[in-house]
């Protein structure tokens, strides 16, 4: 409590005066809760016996759950023998093969019109009102209209760059989800209404999609719109508090302070679309396509073939061509392309701390791209991008990622751009049998 110079330090006694009462309050609270539990159970002995019984019952529940799960996985029981996770009136279980559900971590959440039998007035309403307003984070989807339009817009080409029209089969209407009910007898309880799908949920090892059903009555447009508004507000109240992943804090390391700097900032910079894609118009288009939600899942159900990785060809004049994606050329600035080709040469990856060891090789690649372009400015760029104390390599990797995700979906693009976890070698994961150097 006394300073080195002889003065008295007040902060320790004050801190003690704060901590001691808080500690005592915590102990008193624990004692109170213990006594309250004993009182509710009829005394200490009865509380002990009931607590022992509760633990035994909980252990038995877990054992029963594992036993049922094992029996289902081994094929000893069918899906219909599993415990019911929905009441069949307000909530329903759907086979995961249906494919339509909301992920809670996605900002836009879709609500789908579903019917068991064709309703003329409601189908007419949704056909006439194609552009229903967004309700906060929620969007209303009418599957027949969506399926007529989805193959004509940019989404199909963005998600499936190798897509041809003959691979599209338009066969989804508002009765589509009914065919995937786990318990078909529940279909009679769905007349026509809105369904909020979410998942995937787990029922003793069986994955399923859960749907909350909200009946919709027939009427004029004003009456239906009022119902839609009420239902969306109800869905928001019931599902808005769902788990959202925590956001990790961005490192505050100062540029130039350590050779770990580029590695520490890598994921933050590379995944930032404002860095990856310089043109705002293209950035907005990519953001819109990535927020398609269930519309993307509908597209996947319409297309008979799964998206596939394309052969990547590096031509003699150093162009990057994806030959299976309608000869798509991936264009980059010379220094970005040089960095990309450097990593493409090294399937084992490159640890950022070792970047200076690749400076000469990068300069050679740059000269192949621009034979007479090794100016003082270019040399400075090569030195910066191979300096792990600077952010330059992260910016280049971000622009490389942007060159791909501006052309097609991240699910495919991630195989082509440079990526890696902190402390690990950064690499291009594309199988090298798909790479051709002319």
C-alpha cells in the first residue's frame, strides 16, 4: 500500500472495499438458493434424495437418446419410429432432401407460401404481387414465380458458371414441400399458408428441417396483406432471438512492427469485399447475389447437375482461363497476377514469414507477364508484397479473391483463391490435376 517513495497508495484499500462486499454478496446468494431448493423439496434429506433421483433420470434420458440414435444409425428402426419433434399442426418435420431452409446467421430470412391443394385466389394474389415489400429482415417467396424467373437472372450463372439451359428443369410449385413431410399423415393439417423453414435440426441422428406453419385465409388484397404483415411480425417475435455467432475482435497490431503482421491481418483483409472488389457496382451485385437465401436453394433443386470445378489454364501469354466455365478469363492487375501464379506454382503453400525467400521468383513471374515492365515502381511493389511486416500481401490476396467472387459464387471460388488459417501456409486448394500451363 506504500509507494516506493514513501507515499500512501489509496487504490488497493479502495479495491479491497469493493471486492469484499461483492464476494460476500455472492456467497449469501449461493446460500440463499441452496436453502430455497431445500425448502421447496421439503428439507435437506428430501432435497438430497430428489437431486439424486433427478441426476439418475437425466442420465437415463441421455442413455435412451444414445440407444435410439444407435438403433436408427444401424437401421434397426426407421425414421417413423423416432420421437416426434413437431406437433403436426403448427410445426412440421421435413426431410433434409427438401433443401429449403433458413440459416440463422444469414441476414435475409425467407418465408415461403405453401399449400396442400391449389387455392385459386391466393395463387392469383401472389402472381399479381410479385414484388411484395420486405418486412425488416424477412422476404416472402412464391415458388412458382421464383422458379419461372430464377434461370433467367444472374443468380444461375453466378452459382453455376458452367450451366447450360438444358440442365434446368422447372418443376417446383407451392405444394413442393408437402412431398417431403416426415409424417405424410400431417399433410391434411396444411391447407394454405406461410411456412418458416429452419435447420438443419437433429432427431437422434436423423437430420431434418423444421417448419413453422401460419395459416393464410382467402380474401381481397388488403385483407391478405394485413395477414402477411401480422404473420411476419409474429415470426420475428418467435425467431429473432436465435443464436448469432460472436464476432472476433480485429487484431490491433501496428504495420511494420513484426513479421507476423501480414499473417495476423490476413483473414480480416482477404474477406473484406471493399478491399477485394474495388468497383462499388460489382460489389453491390455480389452482395445481392449472396443474399438470395432460399432462392439459391430453389435454384439448386431446379438444376439437374451439381456445380463442378473448372480446369484452370495459364496460357502462353500468361492469361488465366477457366476453360469449363465458357472460357471465362479471370483478369487481374500484373502484380496481383504475379502473386497468384507464384502461389499456383507452390501447391504446398507459402508461409508469410518466408515471403522474402520468394522475392526473386516473383520478379521472374512478373517479367513473364510484363517483359519490359520491371520498373522501379514494379520493383518496389514486389519488395512490399514479399515483406511480411506490411499489409501489401493481404491486399493482393484480397484483390485475387475479388477477381473470382465477382464472377462466380464463393463456394466454388474458394478453391481458386489464396487462403489459409493464421500461422499456417497460405495456398490455393485447387487440385493441381485441374491446372494446365501452356
